[in-house]
């Protein structure tokens, strides 16, 4: 008799290591993007369709979706719900992407799931493997509500195999991944709107016509949110930055609409405890801000926050980006002539070289050395790609 996988987890000590699991995920066979739902649907069918047994809040958008997910999860957990949280990318470890009750999946369980999923006979990409893992793990853990973030787009994103949700949330939309999602904001909005499900409300601060059209098509309530947030909630939020008020407005609307049992006191306590690293995160001892702003819209939010909170401080930047991003525009938005600018050539596929960044930057720059010590005499800002930040010793 074939042993149930959940039981086998308790007894099988011969499965692959976490390091081997990461090697599988990042191999050329899996580490690429190929949007579509056919492969993951087939794999999930072979695994008993665990995604059909969970309740979801599904979040898409160009910027802010990770903050929205983290904030929602913190409030729901504070209110007594057993939460699942699925976000990407990670900063330090893949296990950060899949959390239950605020705790990351263990490396042992992570490895076991990778081996099981890659043994079902369906070739999946890295993100598809992780998404299947999330569904299996959340089901096994008996999650009450799963807060899940799309990886890329929405309509053809692997997370969009779910058939219904408590609500869809669509955050800020900007021109990013234009090679896959379209060259206009309306085209990108169309892809994001693909997460809207029949008779399930959509909450957004974006009034794009494709989102309204999809809501009408699905007979789903369209809830357009203003950026106003009661002061008691804004003051409680541990995440800093003016742009977080837009994200918070979406969160408060979703909580008030879906969970009449959650009190203002529970919301406030949840907001105080939100943890979402490297999003306008300030380390006082180093006079350092870390912000994983990886597109022009995110960089504009960082620049606005710097000008608002630190208008008179001298600035020292460490910046790096991927080639597929509009890094020239990002640097034009971010830097000023008097800033001290270090450009980081980090080790990651498609990362910009120092020379590429230097040629695109309108100001004088220096090459960043990981041994360089960021002294607190200036406001230090490390920003750009998630993948750069994870490799910097100064942020660990």
C-alpha cells in the first residue's frame, strides 16, 4: 500500500537536502519564466488538487503587493486566524516565501516537498514548484486563510490556478516586465485583472478600465479605494514611507469588508507588528536605509520618502539593478549631483555590470566594493534589486 505523503514526511529520513533542493530550483532546467497554467494544473491534479481546499486573499500589482500581503497577514494572525503567507522574491532564504503563522517553512520540509513535486512527472519552473509547495504545505498545516502574492502579472501567473477567493486586491500599476505583460499601463492592468474571480470582490486604488471590465465580466463587486486612512491606523503601522498609506488603505478596506469580527484594537496591534524587511527599512546604528525598489515607480517612492523624511541629510547610495529593468530612468529619478554614488556589480544572472550602470548614470560614480564600510556620517541608502541586497554583508 502506498504511504500517504504527509505520513511519509514523518518517517523518511533519506530524502534530499535543502542545499540539493535549491540546486534543483536554480538549475537551468527550472530557473526561467514561462507563464501559463497548463503545467501547474496537471501537477496539482496528480497531487490531489490541494489548492481547492483553502481560502485565499489574492494580491497582484506592480508595486506594494508584498507590503499589502505582509500587513494583511499580521492583522489576521493577531485576530486569531491561522494564516498562510506566500510572497516573492525572498531576501536571504527561499523558505521566507512560504510562512504559516508568521514562521517560515523548515528547510527539511522545503527539501521534501521539492523532491515530491519534481517526481510527479510534470516539468515545472522554479516558481511553479514553489507555488505547488505552498498549496501542499498550507493544506497540510490547516491554514484558515492564505494571503498569496502573484509572481508576475496575474492572468497567467501560477498562483492563478485557484478557482475563487475571498477577494482580489490590485495594488499600484506601473510599466514593468513590459516584454511579458504589455507596453502600456492598460495592457498591464488587463494582466493583473486576470486574478478577479466570478462573484468575488476586487479591491483596488487603480481605476483602470480593464480592471472595471473584468469585474463586470465576472459579476464581481468593484471597490475603488481612496488613499485616506484613519490616523489611528496610520500611526500604528510599523512600515514607514508615504507610499505605505496607499497600501494600508487597501488592507483596511479588505479587513473591514471581509472580517466583521476583527476589532480596531486587533487591527492596530497587527499593524504594530508587521515585519517586511528591506522596504524603506531604517537601521539607526548605521544611519542606513534599505529599500528593494526595483523599477521606476518604486524608485520614485523612495526618492519622495527621502525628500520628505530626510530633506537636509547628505546621501550616500549603493545601487544595483538587473538589465531587464529601466535602470537608466531609475538613476535619473533617484540621484542628485551632490550625492555620493556607488554602483554595485553583483553576482546574479542578468545583473548590470559597473560599466553599464556608469554609462547610464548622469552623475559621477564609484564602483562598490563589498569590503567598503558605510560610515554613519551620511545617510546611507542601499537600494535596487532584491538579489543585490541579499548579497551585501552590511545588511546581514
